[in-house]
C-alpha cells in the first residue's frame, strides 16, 4: 500500500458490519435501510434490464433521461437550473463523485478544508488527490448535560474557526449538510457566511448533500448553490442511495457549471468510465416521483429518529437529536465510559447492538472520543429491540 493510503486501513463500516454478522448483533452501524425503496422504482430497474436499456455501456456523462431528471429535480425543489448536457454528471454513487471532484480540482499541496468529524472517504480522497486536509471541528453547543439532558444540543460550526482555517494555499471547502455523523443541518445564516467566505477568497466548494431529503424541520434543505455568488463556484453532489433506499445501486450525481463538470468528468472517465446502466433509468423515474413520496419518506424517518433518540436517552446516553440524516450521535460519558472505539468494539458482545465510534471520523481523535453514532433507517421493531437491549447495559 502506498504512502498516500497507508494511514487509512479498512473502513470502519466494513469492520463493524462484519462484527454484526459474526455476532448476530443488530446493526445500527453502517447507514443502510433494512427495507428496500419503492416497488415501482425496483420494477423500473427490472423493466430497463428486460428491455435492454443500459445493458451495454451507457454514455459517459450518464443516460440523458437521468441527467434530465436530475436537472428537473433541482429546478422543482430548489429553483436551480442546470443544463442536463453540460452541467450534470452521473457517477458511481456519491463516493465516486467526491473522489473524482477532488482528483479533478485539487493540486498536490493544496489545502482542503473539511468539517470534522467527516465521512471517512473524504480524508482518503483528499489524500489520493495529494491535498492536505484542514479540519474544522464541529463542537456541541450548550452544557454537556447528563443522560437525556443533551437532547437538542447541536454540533455547531464556529465560523471564526472556519475563517481562520483559510490560508493562501486553500483550494476548496468540502462541505456536508445535512452532516454525517452529527445530524447537524447548516442554517441559512451559516451557509450565507460560508458563501461570503468562498467568494472573498475565491474558493471552490464541493458540497455533499446526499441527505438533502432528510431534513426534519423548516425550511428544509438549503443547497449552497442557491446562495449569492455560489452557483458558479459550487460542485453539488447527491445520490439515489439515501433518498430512495437503494444504497446498493450506487447511482450518484454532480451538478456544477460546465467547466467544473468537464473537469470532474475527466477524472471520472478513468475511474469507472460509466456507472451501471439499468439503474440509471430507474433512478430517473424515482426522481420524478410525486412530492407525496418524499414527504412520506421524511415523516417515516422522523418517527424513527424520535423513537431511537428517546430510547437512547432512556438507556442513559446523552443524545444529540439530529436535525437531518438518518444518524443520531450520542455521548457515552453519562454511562461512565469515555472511549467510543472501545465501547463500540465491546457493544455487540455486551448488548447485541452494533454502532459506529465517531472518533474514526476525526483527525483530533480526542475531540471525538466519547461520541457514538447509531443509524435509525431500520424497521420500527428492530429499533425497539435495539433500545430494549441497550437499556440492559
Ligand atoms: N457522503 C455521505 C455524507 C454519506 O453518508 C455517504 C454514504 N452513505 C456517501 C457520501 C456515499 O454515498 P454513496 O453510497 O452514494 O456512494
Ligand atoms: N454512508 C454510510 C454511513 O455513513 C455507509 C457508507 C459505507 O459503508 N461506505 O454509514
């Protein structure tokens, strides 16, 4: 393994999902739903397969039907207009979109600012691109509290810290809202300030918005590209995995101005060349589902969030109730524990539940040590059973 990747090892998701399989524990670690997405979308994939659409290499930028559907979705939801031929690129999940964006836009030695804790592929993709990551740490606001008392406390971005992190070497900001693993949704005021900073320093922003349909409160998701000066400097990434509960399909996309899309496409063509064909046609149909689908999905996940958050609080965790995503971050100190990594390694044996230690998403591991993430994109009965087990800790 070369020096760029040597520090990364195996992803925490693979390690913890393997532990779940080995111990038979309930897997609230890796974020994937235990119920597949809409039947009609699955049927659309089957139809595409049968009709021979996409069984041979689809076009490099993605099939026209999907690019048109992505552009129509951005316009319908957010009033953002993108030219499907020049400003939309289909990728193999958001993961490839992130990697291709960084490979295309970062010069060796450039600094990339990212909000810490960050999704684990960010650090590896920055490293592959030869960039230097500059973490800006999200910290819980308010008093630490005990037990359920932290409910509602938010992991907050210190805008002064973000401003101080910018240097002449900063090339881009890698943003994620709604934020995995903390559940933070950046506010309009925070996004406006980030936009001002990007314009002032002429920075590019790559924004990972895969949880765009999982924002629980008004005003809902606010894409950074809608802020003044950002449409022309923002690479927006999303994915069908979360929104339609088909994480195994690996259909993601990028929307950006033509020059940035062309750059990202240059990298993508040598990573996967194209993404899987039949699923692209199915996702095109999914994006055109009526608003009722998106509302029902959100309502269902909100109920699951409430169930798991209150259950974890009753089990003695301090709970940071998420405003978005399908993860809830807890603090294990009220349980008399401090080391989330050790806690998560022992949890399957102790309680028959798998969770993810947030520390692995930090450069400053100490800052993340007591935090543990649970996924709630699971059936109600599974969440109830997990809570019952955790109460016996
Ligand atoms: N970004 C974030 C913040 C994620 O949580 C995930 C994974 N679920 C991804 C990107 C990767 O998405 P995909 O499965 O579409 O590659
Ligand atoms: N994004 C999902 C999570 O955060 C899992 C993705 C993965 O396994 N790489 O849990």
